[in-house]
C-alpha cells in the first residue's frame, strides 16, 4: 500500500476523534502521580491503543491500520496539549 493511499484511507474526522480521546485520556493521567516528562510517550502509546480499539467501531478496516492512525493521533494530541497549555491557558505576558 502506498503512503498516499495509507493516509487517504482515514478521514480527518477519524484522526481528530482519536486525538480528542487521547487528549482526554492524558488529562486523566495528569491527575495521577505520573511524571509530566513521560506524558508525550504515554500519549503516543494511548493513541495507538485507542486507534487499535476504535478501528472496530469507527471504520471497517484492519486493526493495525487503526493503530497506525492512533499513533499519528497520539502525536497530534501531544501537540494539541502543548499548544493549549502554552498559548491558551498560560499565555506569556508581553514586555
């Protein structure tokens, strides 16, 4: 399967849904005593697991393809979290 076909087989909605579920799961993990240093790695792992499981419910495809989409969405959730933390919730004051 070509790389273009791979990315076209899922829609942006699927990526967004998995990224949102991963972000919510990371917010729950933050409430525990887990070191924040490991949150990006946990996000990628949770995204992969959520994508693997969601492949059966969101779209009919190979579960490993869902895991790959989840892996990518885990990266997206990490970026979403960093963006919200640095720019929306804790904006730096201008000097």
